[in-house]
C-alpha cells in the first residue's frame, strides 16, 4: 500500500473507531433482566406503591393493583433473567426513571403473555421519552410455561437529555396479563454518522483494491 493510501485508510479507520455505534447500554436501565432480588421462585407479588429491583431494591416502581415478579414459574426470556407479569391480582404496571444525553435511542424488550389465562391478545402501554405506544401480544395454544414464545419488541425514541421515564402499563383486567423481560436501551447513531461510516469503508475498500491491482501489475504505477 502506498504512503498516501495508508494515510487515507488510517483516517477512515480513525473516523470509524471514534464513532458511537449502537451498543447495549446496560447502565441506562437498571435491572432490565429482573435479576434482583434473585431466586424469586416461583414468583412474588408487588402491590401498587411498592418498589423492587437493583442493588438498592428501589429501581422499579409499581403502579395500579399489583404485578408478579416471576422466577422459575415459567421459561425465562431468551436473554435470561426473570420476567414480570403486569397483572398480579389485577391491572398493574412498572416504571423507572433514567437519564441520558440528548439523542436518539432504541428501547428493546421481550414480550409474552401469561399462558395460565384464556387465549387472546394482551396489550401493554409503553411510554418512553415522548413515545406512547400500545403494543399487543397474542397468546395462542403454542404458549406454555416451558415455551413462552417471547417476541423481541423495539421502539425508537428521542431524548432531549436529562431525565426520562420508562413505563410498562397493562391494559387488561384480571389475573393474567402481558409478560415482559430483557429490557435494554441503546444509543442509535445519527444519519450523518452512518453516512461518514459508509464513505469511510468505501474509501478504504477502493484504496485497497487499487493497491492490490498495482501489486499484480494490472494498474500502471
């Protein structure tokens, strides 16, 4: 590779290396896998006004009637950890405050439904940043305690920076509600950042191809 090609390729790599790519941001949401308190077997009920989770046990706030923090009663989400049935004795919900810098983010979570109840659709209202969405999940005969058929749900949202609230609120009455787990938030690069990455990769590839052609005598020096 010529000295110029090396410098340009190095510059492209430096631009790539210094760019924030979508990465799992475990510190943004605390106890997103519901690992604390551990060994909640088979499950524990928390009533509205209670708090649980995290090293201080006050990460998640419970609203509504109650929720069930589930240990080994049914299969864990694909990412592991525990899960939450948003209907304990009746309609409930959980929320957590978090702080990020101004930018675009992606909320991801695993969604299922309590298979002990009737077949049908469960709905959870998800609020994060300025987003407020109703997310449905349909329980079928394929759902069971050993196979919860979790789906991966994602919501893109924008934060102006500072404090935000993430909440999951059941929209169904009764004992058997939507089930969530594996909650995480990751940053999303802005479009301009992606364009810089694409151009950088393209430039590097072009220079490498040109240099290879020279080395085998296809392109005159």
